[in-house]
C-alpha cells in the first residue's frame, strides 16, 4: 500500500472516530419512536429487576432495628451455613430439580409437535380455531386453573367401601374406579400423584402458547426445500427429519438454553394453591420454601434464610444458563451470547 493510500485511510478513520457520536445521534433521532416505546420496559427492568438486587445483601447481614439494609452490620456466611444444614431446603431443591426435569423432558417437545401439526393443516380457518383452543389455557389465571384441578380431584366419599358420590371430581371417580386411591383420599394429598397432575396441567397450560415460536420458525422455511425433498422421493416423516428440524435447529437451541435457565425457577403460586403439609415430600420447591421462610414467624433469622436460599437458586440458574450456552456454542455455533 502506498504512502498516500495509508494517509488517506488514517484520515478516514479519524473522521469516523470524530463523528461517531454525531452519527449515533442521527440514528437515534431517525428511530426515536421505537426508543420511546423501549422506555417503559427499561423503567420496569430497573425498578423490579435491578433495585431489588440490594435485598440480596440481607443474606449476609443481621437485621437491626430502625436500620436500612445498606447500613445493617455484616453477619458473614452464617445464614448460608444454616441453609446448607437445613433438611427442608435440600428436599425443596431436590423437588425443584425433579419437577423441572420432568417439565423439560415432557413439556419441551410437545410445543414442537404442535407446531409441526399446525404446519400440516392446510385449511386456514380450521387451523386458526385449533390454535386458539390450544392458546386459551395460557390466558387462564393460576387461581382458575388450580380451582379446576381441585374440583376434579375433590373426594367426598368418606365411608370405606362406599361408592363414589356424585359430588366427587372427575379424576376422583376415575381413580376410585381403578382402585388407585382409597375412599375419602384426596388425590392432591397423595404423594405419588401430585407430580403427574402438576406436570400434566403445566403442559396443558403452556404447550399451545409455547408453540407460537416454533410455528413461526416452521413458516420461515423456504418451500423450495420441501419441493427438492419431494423430488428426491422423501416421505413426510423424512421431510420433517431432514428439512424441518435442521432448519429449526437455531430456534430450538435458543429456546432450550432459555428453558434450562428456568429449571430451578418454579413459581410458588400454583404449587401453594395445590399442596398442603401432607404433600410437602414431593411438592415443596425452593420458591415455596423461600415464601414460608420469609412469611413464617416474622423473625429476622427466617427472612435472611429465605434470602440466602433465593440467592443460591439464582446462582445455580445462572451457572446452568452459562453452561448450556457454552455447550450450544461449541456444538452447534448457536448461542444467546
């Protein structure tokens, strides 16, 4: 490269560096409406995601009367040590992991299957009706969903050997007919039935709504790929295997990473509305453990212990996301970051 060309290149770089913020300002003004729409989200994230982070300090401080969190005295890792010595916490951690893995194994493939099913329905009207029917459970509140489950599991047969009464729930009548439960026994209070009912109801709620992303990925596949596969004599199953699924691979990878990051994030609302003390062995999860600790007898000890448990849960979730992202980036060159 000649001296003149090198000098010209340096001048161009200097000009670009000097006008960098001016060009950024022009881009912001050009799309200012989009950035205005972004403001409410940023405010929400700051108020409800970043400001509460200072509450994490309560896991390492002692709660002093009339003193703010930032000015409390440091208490070291006492509450973390108490947490690891708490048998209820390890039970909640085990239940959280087991329930989440069941949800991942059985709940993750079903939205993909629904998306493939929707893509094969050629009638637009019929497909729209089916899609709306599968989306509806997502828009039911947790209270409504748990109320339906509770009514289905209601058992008012209290006399041993008596037949199921008309006021029994649908699931109770079926379970009594197969002798899976005893008269007067509540399904939700039976340890072995809580997890299946929780997982099935969860799949029923989320699978239809979750299929939207995968259905969009299927629609983005070029029809010429399917035409080429048909010319080569591929059957419908072979088209799905060699065309649809490989084309959906980036979307599947991203959604799987996000799902893995949520493995330990089971909300306490649905669990608390369904379980009681008799089903703690399989129903109690970290979020309900934290809720009970922070709302228990009101002592600082319980509150700090719950904060430590929530912090531990978040750290494990972060490690899972980082690990899944690293594996995906190495295996498939697709990652969140």
